[in-house]
C-alpha cells in the first residue's frame, strides 16, 4: 500500500470518489454507476459528498504527517 503522499493525482481522485460513494451510501444514496467526481459538477448532492470526501482525505493526510 502506498503512503498517501505517494498517490498520483488520478489515484487521489479515485480515492476521493470511493470515499464519497461510501459517505453517500450511509445516507441512502447510490452513485455506484456514475463517476461521482464528474457528476458533482451537475448534481449538488454528489458535490456535497465529494467535498466531504476531499475534506476527510485532507484530515487523514494531516494526521499522517
């Protein structure tokens, strides 16, 4: 497993998408069939989950430093 600082931008985006989908699932939403990061540009709910995932990832990065 790579350290978070070693992730490429594409890998970071994939991780954000996975976290966002997991958060959405806890709220009863299913974004499994879409690219949630792209969909966030037109769907406010998806954008909310992506922002939450970005924030969570930043907190994890800060914690690991």
